[in-house]
C-alpha cells in the first residue's frame, strides 16, 4: 500500500475515533457555576451564552461534543475537518476566517461569548482584546489548557485538567457533561501502556529546525498514557523548537507525525528521509511512524480518543 494512502487512512480513523456526544442532554440547572471563574488570569462570569463565536477546532469540537453546536453562530481558524460524528451538526456553521478573525468580523455576528483555543486569539490584530470585548458586553473564554501561565510556570497538563475543562465548559452553558465524561473515562480506561521504555519524537513541523511536542502539553499527556518516553520532555513548554542533533543522539524508537494541511505527515517523512543523518534513524529506517491530525494534537475532547487510536497504531507496527 502506498505510504501516502496509509497515512491518510490512519488520520481518517483518528478523525472518527472520538467518543460521540453530539446528542448530549440539553441542560441541567444544577450545573450552572455558583461564582465567577478565573480563566487565564481573567475573572469571567459567563451565564449560559446563546450566541458563540469559536476560534480553533478544539473549541468548536468541544461544543459539538456537548451537543451545543446550535449555539455557534460563527467559527474561525479551523485546523482540519470536523470528525464524522459531528459533521452534520457542523455543516451549517459559518466559517468567518480561515485563520485569525478580525474584531469587526467577530462583532458583526453579535455574539455574547467568544470562545478561543489560544490566548493569542485575543489581540488588537485579532478577535479583539478581552477587556475591550468585555466593555462591549461580549464575554470571553480561553481553553484553560492553552493559558500562557501553564508554560510560564512549567506546569504540566494532565488528563484530569482536560476532563475538568469539559466540565467547566458544560457548566458555563448549563449543559450536562456526564455522558461525554463517562465515554472519555471509559476510553481512557481501555488503553494499556506499551510495555518497556520505548522513546519517541513528537514531530509537529519544521525542516531546518524541528518544532516538537515538549513536556507540558497535550503531546506529553498522550505519550505518558501510551508509556512512551518523550525525548524532548525536558522542554518546559507544550510545543517548542528542538534540534536535529538531539534527535539523532536520542535515536527515537518511534516518531509521531502531526498531519495538517500546511505541513502534512508525508512532507515530514520527506524531511526525515532526505536528510542523510535523520535517514539513518531506526524509526525512519523501519518506518515506525504514528500519525495524528493537527486538530487532535491540541488538548480537548479528541485527546483521549487520540490516545486510544495511537495505541492501535502502535499495535499495527508490532510494538503492542
């Protein structure tokens, strides 16, 4: 089978491997937050928003998984196709920008909440400063896993943090997350770590300098649960620049390839195989590659399903 077909097939399986919760129960009054919450250092008091602009796939998919897709009036910066089980619910959601939306585009939709996947989405050159949006009566919320304080304090994201975010978002929308959380936990419990201590490179992008998954974010959560040793774990960031010399010295057993429209898994394999030094790596010689879509590589409702899917890929490589 051609390598490109294998990679696309693996990515497609992962896209459809998430727990389905598009028909989650509508609302439970007891789930409403009792007090303002602190979100990336900003105190917010969000009460059951009805018109939401999402930025990044992780936020759109969070709401779709909670059965709240009808609240999304527009989205921006999609990182890839929506998984199959949410595709119908997402079909009519307008995409207002392929990358960063302007504040004008956001405000034209008259949202009561802008839900962003990255803190940097809120800026004068982007969707608007949080303080300015608040002054205009528009609430803001950032995926807690993307708070800059996480990297600044060298804090390490955990599975519990991801599950807590699902619960917090559900409470903001007065929705019931119990079915989704139960599915996520069941999926997590079904995955056993790989025996032994195999090393891995999480290759996100780059050619001259590899941009890799470090030791504090979603990549490390996934690798820890798989029982793989991240050769860049010492980096105090979720994603960070690395160097090929360190990769060559570590000679990882497995390489995770992040697949995206702008930097495909095939392109990364080309980088690895055309460099005389990296071409000699054991993982490259033996084509021990795992593939994950970009949208599933960021913390959110696809993180735990990704653990299960990558475990299956490891078994397919004879490493299970």
